[in-house]
C-alpha cells in the first residue's frame, strides 16, 4: 500500500532511516522480536449477493516488531511491518510499514525520525483530534487502524507537560474498499485520478504541534495541524464516478479528561478551516461524555463501566455527516481473570431520525500465547435519508484468533 514517488520527501526519509540502521547494525545489541499471526473470518449474513466470497471472507495477517537499543542509553530503533492476505484476493490483500524509525532520548527532550504512528484523544466512541495518521479502511470499519506516517518529531519534556512538534513529509492516500465489498461506499471511486488542494500533491509537507499535560485530576491536550486533510472530498464526474480530493486544512483541537473518583469526564473538540477552493465549509465538532466504573461488583473481581457520549457537528446535515447529533450509550466489562476477559458493547442513536447501530467488541486470552476476539455490528432502522443508509444490510461479525510468539 505504500506508493512512494522517486523524488518525494518520504522516499528520501525512508532511505535515510534504512541507511542509518545499516550503519548502526554493526553495533546492534540484542534485537527484540515479536510476532502476531491473526486468523479471521468475516461474515455478512444480510448481504444480498449470490457470491459466497462476499458473504463470508477469511483473512490471514502477520505483524512483526523488531526493536534494538544498539547498546546505547539514548537510541532505540523500531521496525514494524504488517501484511494481510484475504480469501477474496485482489485489493483486499495489502501490506504496510506501520513503523520504521529511530528514537533518540535525552534528559528533557527526545526526537524521532522515520515512519511512525501517533494517537491523540480521550473519548471512547470517536476520535476527532486524532489526525496525524491516515485511516486504514481496508483493515477495519471502526477507523482504529492507521497507516504509518513519515515524520520527524521533537518533544520537549517539562515537569507536567510535553510539547510535541511535527514535520510530516509525504501524504498517504486513503485506500477504499472495492465496490463489490460489503461496507464499501455507495458510489464508484476513481482512485487513480486523485486530486489535491496542494500544488505539489503528495509531496506537500504538513506541520503539526501538540501541548499536553496534567494539572491535578485534569489531563489535557491542545493540538494544531496544517496541511493535507486525511479525509477526502468527492467530486462527481460525468460518467457517474467520483474523484477523491484532499483539500488543505488548518485544524485546532482540544482533548480533556477529568478524573473524579469512579468518574471519567471526557471531551474532544475541533475546528477545521478549509482552503477557499475546497468543497467543504469550515466547521466545528465535538464529543463529550462520561464513564462511571463500578469496581468489584457484588464483591467479585468484575468491574463494570457505564458510558455515555454525545456527538455534535456544526454542519448539522444528517444526509452527509454520520455523527452530527448522535448519542452513544454503552458498557465496558472487565472480568479481571487470568484469561483477561473483557467486552465493550454500545448503541449509537441519531437524535434527529432515530437511526442507530449496535456494536460489540469482546476478547479472551486462550492458552498462554493466544487470544480470541469477537467484533460485531448491526444497523438498526436506518432512515433512508441518513448518511449511513447504504449500510442498512451490512450487519457483520468478525471472529479472530491471534497467536503471539
């Protein structure tokens, strides 16, 4: 999935990292190696298709992680490749370099160069402020999986705060599910005719910064991003297809978490401003809510968390914005047993037209080095005018076995 132009910044950055690793290899200490092999089955019981390959799909993925400190107190190298093979083949097979970087640490600052992943955010049902990495839509519906992003990051460590500065050379396009796949967008996309707001396209260098820390019971983050949006617009063509276009944006973000005994109060908010040529108008959006945890329920080891979060968006258009006035209510359970059994279940409900969806995630460790996970989502009474109406018949179940070695 990594398409790098011969002269682009990210090509030179990767070449530099590989060269640095090669030079440092002569002084490598022990290399830590970890592998995760995943075997998954995806099932779509309500899909109206005569093809069994569409209604059920089987996936095999392998993720490896190699780390070394080069016998140094200040340097750490990481290489994390990932690949997946699907029973349907074609575009559903993909690979990515999630991480390939060198991290240098000192007393009050650190720097990282290469390909990496960064997460920002505190809320459970969505992550508005999380903008550094492109979403890997081929890997999952929930948007949690991310592609590796070329970057140079420097961090200054204060007593209770951290200032992170990012230079992000090279843009990663979003890969879309093939039109014959469940959960695919309801219109054909010409991915080979992508447009950009930046004159230099994928070679545009983005900038970002985040100031985060804590004061007492409050954890906070203030973020800024300037560059190519990770979310594309779509331009209709005369032949009925759509071309993705990635506009230039400026985004300011805020994430806050307040801890009060068994309560966690959470907020994420953004304001996104677009270039004048963009199809989308400036907007603000937010997610706010709370989680209350009951520890050792009924004198057992069982912990139960109750969650509620409200999504709002100033665009207020339920036909194009999936979460513009929606409520998420759910529960998180941890059994605190030797198998690390846990689950998260919740319902999204559109407060304007009552469209909804139910989602379940569960996992349990089996044997010493294996874990079984279940992911399921069903779409409930979706209004034909709702932005997720095309998913009405796309209920799915994903059962996976992960082996660690």
